[in-house]
C-alpha cells in the first residue's frame, strides 16, 4: 500500500482572510489619514495663506519712500509657489512611504508564513534563515517549484513594478531604476510628448507614482494572497532551488 501524499505548504482560509483584511485596513487608513490631507484645493489654500503670512511678516519693514509694493507681492507669489511645490513633494513622499510600507509588510508576511510552514517538517534554523536571507526572486523560484507559476499570473507584473518602485524610493539610482525605465517608463517619469532620448536622462527624482498606482499595487498584493494554493503536496515539488536544498540538508543532519 502506497504512503499517502502529505501536505507541504498550507494556507488556512481564515489566515488568508486575516492577511487580506490587515492589508486592506492599512491601505484604507493610510489613504484616509494621510493622503487626504494633500488634496489640491487644500494645498492651494495653505499656499495662499503662507503668502499672506509672509506679507504680514514683512509689513513692519516696508518703507513707502524706498520700497515698491509690487516687488513685495511678486515675492509673496514666489513664496506661495514654493510652498505649494513643497506640499506636492511631501504628498509624493507620503504616497511612496505608504507603498513601501505595504510592500514590505507583504514580503515579511510571505517569508514568515513560509518559515512556519517549513517548520512543520522539522526544518528549522537554517531553512528559516535562508528564507529570510534570499532576495524575493529566489522566493518566487521556491513557489514555482511547488507548481504555482506566480510569474505567469496577471498580478505579477504590478507586484514586480511595485517592488522596483520601492527599491528606487529606498536606494535611488541603480539597477532597479534601469529596469523600471524598461518595464514601466511612465512610472520612471517618461512623458509621451518628450523625445525618446529623454528617457536616458531620467533619474530617481523623476519617479512618478500616483493614487492609481497605489491602488493597482494594493490590488496585486490582495490577488497574490487570494491566489496562494490552499494545499501544496510533496508530490508537487520539483526542481527545488539550490539555496533551499542546502538549507534543508543542514537542518536534517
């Protein structure tokens, strides 16, 4: 009589629901408590108030025999524009911080789940350490050896773009920005009306990520969790990556 097939990885339905609910709570609260403060009407009003405050602070120094009122109003306009641009930059930074936070949380939860699942098979210190040490591409290799073709799923493209955006936000120029320019030039700051050679001159400061991008990245994370197989059996494993094999061998000694 053959030995029954055993479960290698399991995604318990209530745990899946918990992961999705926590993610959606984070995104909703971050948008409601942070991004809503940066609506365009409010930013313009704040800039106008800043200009008025600037004028008021200079009133005591105004000399009608020497100073031109037009100069003061022109300077106040410049102050308003500078203040507004500062708020726009802060809005972008806040949005990127939200995206980075949700992505890092997703990645940590994925590694934590894999580590705990492997622990059920007496795989401990070395396997768990390897899961936390390798890059996310190696994790995807692991998932695909379980006959779960993550990279072929519709959500993968947005999940990968999110990964690149977070790397650029964290590290600036580098390989991630080069890859982003190839895979999502509009996110890297490319404009339709600009000539093609302009793309090569872009750097990390040109990163353009809007609310729609935040939404699609968030949807990709939800789709990923919903796509995790309920059960992956030992019979489904094939072509395990070398980093995993080495770690497992050390734990089974």
